[in-house]
């Protein structure tokens, strides 16, 4: 359960940062898309690292 929460938190935080930056720069939705992909990759990286 901890790994799932960590993955969701990582993705959620990165999407929130992307939404904020999109609002600041007016680049909807490109920064949010990039940050969400970065959050997925980062979350999976940490999850796999914790499993091994």
C-alpha cells in the first residue's frame, strides 16, 4: 500500500506543479503533460528502486 501511495503522490505533485506553471506561462496543457509524464517516470523509478 505504501508504494501505491508514493506513486500517486509523486504523480499528483508533478501534475499540480505543471498546472501552476501552465497558469503562470499560459502554455496550457503542455507543461502539465510534460510534468505528468515526468511524474510517472519518477514514481515508477522510485517504486522499482524500493522493490529491489
